[in-house]
């Protein structure tokens, strides 16, 4: 269960697929932060407080493995199914002219959303994320076969109690330079260990991961003619820098920025630089 109080008040909203939790802080134009797989909105806890003085920051806990409320039976968590879910979330809160900020799997979902259903999105920020055929990244591709066997996924989730396993390259070790604090790791992994419905949703996401969908989503960015910023971690081990540069080139109004001293989870490794870039982008 997500725990950080930095993200503001907690709420829930019902969408066709089930119930989604979210946090909200601040007022002004809406900014929606989209996390990736096996984490939740707590990923943004060091970013949102710095932006909430001028913007309405909304952070959903999407059903990607770090959530606490399972979806209804048989969820479609293919890349485009997850994008439809995010679109339903924006509609349920009646959000328009949204600045969408995505990281990791959340960046791929954001690409899929603006490629097919861009009407509620006014600006796009992509941080290091899946793109083109790199979905899922090779280092964690083993999760796809694991997801087909419920006992294997349960066992894997139990091993993640140990910091030793958390810091493996095939887990969270390549996502950040330094270990993530234990309370936040428990926020990310607690429900995955204890809730069969959460593991079912996570398995649906993994089984639905198709590189062809991701390539289609990435290439669709050429039709998103609105302000866009692509920020990439200089030390990323999951996502090639060239992919970030290609995404920025595809976006008609895109620009590329490299963030030093960071791996994939830029909101963890270098939140100050990310805040600086996002603030400048939103103020333009």
C-alpha cells in the first residue's frame, strides 16, 4: 500500500475496470504522474511537493503491481489496455489540458495514450522509459514466463523481502544508484506479496507486454503536435539513450534533455534536476 504523505490527500475513483486509488496535492493546471511496473505513486514523492505550489499534482496508483486494490476479473493490461485505463482515470476526474509525466512502463503507457486518445493531454513529459521494441527490457524479460505460473510469481514476490534480492540487476538494482528506503520498498511490494488479486493484475501486465504494441505507441508520437519534453537518465541500464533521442525527434515539438547522476528511476536518483526541467517546461 502506498504510504508517502508528501503526495497529498488520498482518494479513489471508479472506472470501468475497477477502482483506482490516487493522491492529489496543490491547485492550478493539472499534472498527472504515471509510474511504472512493480512500483506505485510513491515514486513521485520527491517531485510533487516541489511543484504543488503552482500546479494540481495528481498521482494515481495504477494496477501495475504496486497497487493495493485489485481490478475486476480479467483485466486488459496490454499496453493499449493500460492506456485506456489511464484515459478512463482522466475522464473520471474530468481532467483536461493535462500535463502527463511518465516514467518506466508509465512512459510507454503515456506514449500509447497520446497516440490514440490525446484529447485530454496538453503537454507530455517522458522520463527514461520503455520505447520501440524494448518492451519489456531484456534484463527483466524473464518475468513474462514467470507470470504464467501463479506459484512461481508468488515465490518471486516473497524473495523480494530481502534487500539482497531487491538490489539484483534483474530486480530494482539497475533502477537506481542507491537502495530505495525500506518503507518505500514495502509500499511497492507489500500487496504483491500478500494479495492474490494484485499478483493477478501484475501477471496480466507481464503477459500482455508485446514489443509490437510498444513500437506502434512510440511511432505514433509523430502525431502529437503539442509541447513535449523527453528526459533521460545518463546512467540508464534498462533503456538506451538513443531511444530517448528518437522519441524526442518523433515528437513535432519535442526536445531532449539528459539528466546526470541518475539511472531509470530519475524521481529517486536526481529529483532536483527533474523538478527543475519540468518546472521550466510547464512555465513555457
